[in-house]
C-alpha cells in the first residue's frame, strides 16, 4: 500500500505515521513495538526503518516511555530546644592490634546538649547489638527522644533498629543517600576523638579501646567546655544546671566590671546558648 522507502512517502503519509506513534495507547512504546503491533493487527503502514526515520526527524526516537520521577532527597533538619528530644548516632572503626583487625565504637549524641547518653566498643558491627544499645541508652536516660537520626549504614537501617524505634513511637531520620555530611554531630565528635594527641595508632586489645573511650567520654561529657553550647559542659546542659552556672558567671563578670569599669566597653555577659 505504501512504498517501502521513507523518503518516498508523501507529506500526508508521513503525518499519518507521526499521528500513529503519538496515539495515547502507544505513548509509552518504542517505535519497534508500535510497528510490530500494527503488523500483528494486519496493518502495514511502512517499513520499520522508515518509521524510525520519520520518528527521528520529529525528534521522537529517544526514550518514549514515561519515566518515574523522584523528588530530590531533602536535607534532614534536626531541631531541638531541649535535651532528650533528638539523638544522633553512628559507628566508627578503631584500629586493632593486627592488620585488618578493627573494633567498632557505637556512640549516641544528644544534639541539644552534646551529651553522650551511651557508647560501647564491640568486636563486631551487628544490627541486634545496635538495637539493644539504643534501647539500653533510652532506658538509662529515662526519657524517650522524639527523633533518632543516623546515616544509611547497614545497622542504622536494619529491621531490628527500625522496629525498636517504631515501637517506641520515635521518628527515624536518615542522611541523604551518598551524602557524607548529613550527620555532623557524630562526625564532629569522631574527629575530636581521633585527633586528640594521645589517640593510639592501634589499640592493643578491646579492653584497651574500652578503657581509652571511657576516659574520653567522661572528659567530653563532664569536663570539656563546648563552644557550641555557650562554653558549658554537655552534662550541665543535659541535666539542667547550665542556668545556675550562667548566674554564677554573671556574678563573676559583674564583680569584675564594678572593680574596673574602665576596662570594659560595656557591661559583660556570659555567652548565650545558640538558637537550635
């Protein structure tokens, strides 16, 4: 019926081919699929190569199927205006005594107070252990956070951990896929840990790793003053003594001001907690 040469088709015939391939029922089909289905219905419009040439001229030989679209992953926003509201956790490796020997340090951080409710060092990374670790931390803390954030590691997205958080009514938050800086609180603390001057190149044993971490986390929670929380210790913010400490700081600064007002451009005040 139609010459088997795409160039020999009349303008009307080429328009008919385009109308065919753009029918609603063919919108998601390739040119080859359309040609074959029409042929099976007893309709020979033109050769397959001619149909391709016509479609290519019209710019319709690219992927014709409707593609699923996914909205971009939203950067997680972790907001808290008090302790025990939002926790973040992660696991990092500690080098063991021999090559390819590692210990695994699990750590939880309260993002408001920077307090570490719990940590453990284990010879393995295990999802059931992770679930028990989080459950024990919540029990020991006495209050259930409304959100727990983590990256997308195997343990973090595991069924035991997910089931625990769901059962407790805790919102699960995860870093975006292939994004390394969506868990800044945990990453920052791991960096602090591994860059202190006495951090061992290798730990002699798991007992050695646990002993070292016990000293570090005690110092971090109860001694070290953090710029991000107005130079308080995490424990004072977490357990609510920061207000009394601020009053004592203000009294000290007021006394210094009254003793030598000429040394101050204005009345001094202690650092204020940042807005979360």
